[in-house]
C-alpha cells in the first residue's frame, strides 16, 4: 500500500517536472522565434532550466518574474565584475572612465528592472515594458563606449551580450502574457 502511494507521488512529481520543463522550452522557443536577433533559444533554456524558481513556474507570468529577477542578479554581478576590473592597473584612464560609466549604466539598469518587476506585479504592463526596455540600453551603450577607442578590447563583451538577452527575455515573455 505504501509503495503505491510513493509510486503515485513520484508519478505526479515527474509529471510536474515535465510540464515545467515543457513550459520553459515552449516559452523560450516562442521568445526566440519572436525576437531572433536578441534571444537565442539555447541561451534562454539554459538560463532557466537550472533555476529552481523557473522549475516551479506554473505559467508564463511566473517566468516573467523569474526572468526579471535573473536579469537583476546579472546586473549586480556585472557591477561586481566592473569593480574588480577598476582595480586592475592594466587599464588606462580612458578604459577606466568607460568602466565607471558602465558601472553607472548597470546600476541604473538594475533600478529600472526592479521598477519593472514592481510594475509587472501590479499589472501595470506599460510601465513594466518601459522600465525593462530602458535596461536594454546598458549593455549596448557600455559595449559601444568600450569599443570607441581603437585597439581597446572590451573586457565585458560576453557579459554585455548575456545581459542584453536576459533583459530581452522578460519583454518577450510579457508579450505572451498579454496575448
């Protein structure tokens, strides 16, 4: 009798895990199909399949929240990396000034994402969209500034590209919620 209860619970657990994985796969597929220039399917799936909150998502609205939180955490991590880069004596004054600008851009992006998260939770999709869209400027502006000086290789290219995708994803997921 106990074995049948355990088997039943295991079955429902596996069904739930499978449904959540399908939700992530399907949502990421739709996001990448709707915005192929900014969202890569593999990146999207890998960003959420290892996230316990994403695995517990019941719908796309839950994924919006998780994706915004992920982007906020990423902005904070990039800010920390920039702080470490500013301590590196290999960078000249121009690069250091660019990195300081990037630090400010990511700080502002994090604030915009937090405001966007609050707005989404309040079902104010217009404000959420505007705030999250504003955060999309940080990686582009940062990368452009760093590449402005000839011969300077941006130490943040990978981070800027990842953040850009992580910020585009909640915008794509929000469109799905609104449909």
